[in-house]
């Protein structure tokens, strides 16, 4: 029974949540402009956490799942700066939406 439940749960996640009317969304690590890459990753994770908290109509893939899928395909997020690349990664991840962007620090302000 547990195995069957786990299989159904996995199928729902991989299908993008269609059974529940939820959109599967991936948030790639933001590019760092004028700040350390670790800061950009932390800000991306904070953004991901807030989006999950505020938007219950979407299923957000966690960072580890994104990294695993990209590693299996021999790809890295860092090289994805073009729209075409984002679409390819979104297709590999099986999501309907993908969020990419950058974060910059100007003085004490992050933008």
C-alpha cells in the first residue's frame, strides 16, 4: 500500500500537478552581479521559500531536485543565460514555468 501511494505521489509531482490543477515551477539560481555567488544563491533560496509560502497554486521544485536533473544531463545552471536554454532546462525538469534572473548589490541595496 505504501509503495502504491509513493508511486501515485511521484506521478503527480512529475506530471506537474495536473491532477490538482497546480502549475509546476522551477526557480533557477539567480546570476550574481557585484556580489558573491553564495549571496545570490542565498537570495534565490529566500525567494523560492517566499514564493512557496505565498503562492499555493504552484508546485515549486526544490533546489536539490533541479541540481540532480541537470547533473544527470551534464548541464549547469550557471551556463543558462539565454531564453532558449531556460526553455530547454524547463523541458528537462518537466515544469510549465521557469523563473530565471539576476540579483545585484549597489551600495547596501539589493536589486
